[in-house]
């Protein structure tokens, strides 16, 4: 029988981890299931909650739980947990998200078993804030637009919602660049698509809940760091793919992240940083730098 592993990393998820685990253990279908959970030395009671579920839940024996002896950091912990997953397929659910469909894994298994030209299946998710209230735009992804993606679609952005993803367990060794990545899920999808030459699918079906809260990684970034992290991610992916020169798509994305960063720095009178951002953008993009967009930012800032 086909085996599915679920990769779940946790860090200070005491408030959320039970719902995350129960969303996995409620899955039904024609497959063997293992849930691999790694708590990266949480300072709250995350580990205690996990252990109580293992002790009390009828399917607690399906959980392989590790509390790390020392803090690995988000990306190393993610990679370590992926490496413990032995199933034919791997699904991802972080400890602060949860699944809402008990047939999620079976639906994804059916798709991937019948579509050998795809390596990843995903869907959409409802967004909840830390008070359990839906965000103004309640869905991550586009409900009515099922979409196929290739590797090139991931050079500058992540097109998938991680808590909805399942993929073929086909990577024998993760590249060194993975440890340098800022956004591990996005880099993982790039590796899967690049190594296999296959495609990713995002269905229009709602499969999970994605939480946004103040302890989450993206919310923890300032505006300036958000854009810098995206720039760094694009450059790491370019390095991994092995492009000696920046293709047009990479240049476009470097402009798309550098110019808002430049605008933010000007607006906050961080003039040296703004100049550095502009010069760095020129260094990476050469004649592909969008001077018109920079000029527009300067003209707008002049009259503020």
C-alpha cells in the first residue's frame, strides 16, 4: 500500500498544534500514514501538547515525534524533518496551520497517481488571524482558477500554499543552497520542479486553514526586510539553477522587489540605504534596471 508522510515543524505553537495534528490524524483513505513532527526547542508547552496527543489519541502511534536537543533554526529543522519522511509522498502542514478536509490526502494521492507528469499537488486555504477571525481577503490562492506551474514560474515568487501541498518523495539529496534559503517551502518547490522536470498543480478546492499571527515568520519581518529577503531568495534560486547570467524573468523580479525597497527607504529618509539598494540593483541587473520606475519614485518623493 502507498505510504504518505506528513512533515510538521513546530516552534512555540502551543495554541495551535493540537488542531494541526488532529487535522492530519482525521485523514482517511487507501494509504498508510505517518506524521513526522519536530519541535525546535519551543519555550512554551508545545512538546507537552504533542506528547499528550500521542498518549491519548487512538492514532497516536502514527506520530513520530522528536524534540530537538538544541535549536536548529527554521530551515535546518524543516530539512531535517523532510529527511525523516519515508513515505512515497510527503505532505506539509506547519504546526500553526491545519487541514479542513478529511479526504485531502486521498484526493491528492488520486491526482498524483493518475498524473505522472506532475510532482506537486496543492489547493487553496482560508486565512485566519490570531484571533481566529477570517482576513478581509479570506482565501490564499484563487478559488476559481485551477492552475499548472513549471519551474520558471518559481524564479521570483511562491505560487503554492504550503499547508495544502503534497509531493512525490523523489529527492535523494537536498542541495546546499537549501540551507541558505530564507523561504524554505518556495525553495523546496523549485528543487522538485528543477530536478524532475515535472509540473505543479494548484486546484481551486479549499483544503486547509493558513494562520497569520505575530509570531509567524512573514509577520515578523519589517517592510524593508521583507523585500530584502525576497531579493536574497531570488538570487539563491538563480545560484541553485546555475544561471551564469540573469534571465529576463529574474531581472524583472529583482526590479519588482528592489524598487519598493528603494521607495520605502526614501520615504523614511534612509538615503544611504536607498542609494545602496539602487547600486546593488544595477550590479545584478545591469542594463535591465528599470530607470523609469526609479525616476517615478524620485519624482513622487520630491513633492512629499
